């Protein structure tokens, strides 16, 4: 649930941040998506001014003002940062903002579970015999990935769960912070990959491959999948990392770790959704340093390119610059237009799995489109739209709900019942199992209820788009949000 509207986080502009840092004599320099300053939490303490010679390990997000110190892993809001600066002036040692004890306990437990799994997992080349190793590699489509590459990235195999295990090491002291398990499910002739993370996905903020990157590296390839990062490193020898939740989200807390790179190539996958996500992430990372690999017949995802023996370096060289001037010619659009023609089916958006008739009408969920559902009270608008949004959410479309008419608890109950496809009040023993699965969906709720100031609502939406890469917003319903007395005004 997003921050309560009673006390929305006061927004701060980049100008205010710069003015504050100058007024407090804090040296800083401008990065791509963050401002860099010396850390308040390391080195000299008390009322000494921060030295410009100290390493600039504290990063302040230009959009939200929240900070992260990569040396101590202290993080917090802009208000927390100001409070710590005040404490320094009074000669008090700044302390990182604490997360709740409950969260601490959960994280500790997740780390402990991860450690147990990690110790039980084996490197792939240490399996019983060569036959088992070959079969396992073939199952995951990594027959071409060498043992040396797997060893370098620390990939293991958990035999009991038939899953590959990808570690998340702390960038600070290389301790194990979490894991991602990847298994293959076969249905008919199709293979689907199922992921599971420890800790839970919203706390899993790993950039897989980050510990292997040197301080002097200036170029990076950002992928949406751990196996793609392995393939890229092996085929092209480039520094590559994988995002924790693939093409669905780039959490802002990871931006500081990407500040050192002068050039970032985004190669997130082989479909148009990955392409859309790459364009969205490039805006977050600063367009001027980003290039994008356009999906197409001869440019599949990196693992596929390695398996097909394609020239990966050549594909990387052909990446398109993300930024372009205000006026362009058809020649510059030519490649993109070809991409739209090749992928006509995908251009129509994310199809609903449960509503084939709706796909004929709306062609799928497409970004930048507004769909209005109307009908008399009690005709089932909310019930239908929650099913409609859930369908997309289960396919990885990050969704934000603004329910102004019914409260979030009731809405979540409706959605959970639709998700489970059964009456949970008659089978309460199944509640935790379904709730755990429901919690994994990229679904967020706004905490507004009844009539609201439209600016506050739009600010909250924009904040959610930046923080959680929301691509689908549901407002239910417009009348309640506006209040009944304004119906005559065209808004």
C-alpha cells in the first residue's frame, strides 16, 4: 500500500536539494540520476564539515530526494537526510534510519533460510555424473554456457527442487543476502520458467552480477534475466547485470549502483514489452547514456543469441541511442517502424488470458490508452474491472488501484477470491497459501477513499510510476473521486 494520503511524503525538487547542500557546505557533484556526496555515516564524525576529498559514497535520488550510502547501506527519505545533517551540526553521530523490528526479523529469517538452501545446493559440474549435468543444462537451455561462466557468477543447482540457484551477495562485505530459485515447468510442448526469491520479491533488490564489476568499468549491459547476463558475459566479455524483477520494474534504490557507468545498453528481452520497459528505464537512468537493443528476428534475447551462434558483439554495436533530438527524419524511425510491422501481434498490447472477446474489442492493454467502463450502480463494474486488472497483473503488468468507492480491504478480498478461484471463507486453512501467492503480484493500492483533491491523486500516481514502474492505473470510480457536486463541470 502506498503512503497514506493523510501525510503524503512532501515532494522535493532538485533545485531545493542543491540549494540545501550548498547552504550546509556539503560538497556534491551531479550524476546521471543521483547527486553524489561524501557519506554522513562514515569517517569523520561530529561537527566537522564533510571533506571534498572523502569518497562520494552517498547518493541522493534527483526525483524523490531519498538517499543510499553504498559504503554502509544506510538509506532513507530526504527528511531523514536533513535530520542527520542537523544531528551532525550538534556533534551527534548520525544514525541510519531504522526499519521496523518486524521487517528486521523477517529479513534475518530470509537470510538464514537462504544460507541453508545455498549450503545444500551444488555447483552444476559437481553433479553425480556427466549425463545428469548435460540433462540439467539442456532443461534450462544453457548447454552452451561453460562451467567457467557458471563458476564466475556463482550459480548452483538445488537437486531436491530441480532449480538453479542465483546468489545475492552484499556489495558491502560479500555476505549472502538472498537467493533466487529458477525452475522449469513443462506443459504440453511449452516450457515456462518459474522464479522464487528469498527474501520476498519486494525486498529482493539484487543486481545479479554486480560484485563482478570493477571500479573502473564504464560500460554495462543491463538485462532482464540472470541467464542472459551469463550469456552476455561469455559471448561478448562485457560487464553485465540482471534486474531482480526482469522487465517489470527498476527499483530506484538500485540507481546508485549504476551511476559509475558512462554507457548503459539495455537488452531486456525479445518481445515488445521488454522494449517498452527499456524505454521507460532509460528515462530513469538518463537518456543521454543509454542505448537499447531492439527486439527482432535476428536480435533475440542474449541467451537465445548465444544458443543460435549469433554475433552478440555485433548486436550490441547496433543498439539504438535512447535520446534523440526534437526533430527526426523517417530514416531514423525506419528501424522502429519495421519492428512494429514484424511484431504486429505484440503491438496490439498485452492480451487478456480470460477475455478473448475483449481482445477483439480493445486489442489488449496498450500503454497511453484510456478505457472508460460505464454502467448503472450494481451492474458489476468493480467486480469485472478487478478481474480484468488481475488478468493483466498475473501476466506481470505493474498495476495501481485507486478505489474511491469501496475500501481496499473489501477490494483485496474480491481480488483474492477471483485469484484463488474458490470461496476461501469455506476453506480458511488455504488462506495463507493463496495470500502468499497473491502477495507476489506487482499490485499496489492507493489509500484514498471518497472525494479527493485531484492534484494529490495525480502526484501519488506519478510517484508510483517512478517508484514501481506502474504501467496500468485503475480509478474506481471517477464520480466518487470528483465528488458529486462537480458533475456539471467538465473535468
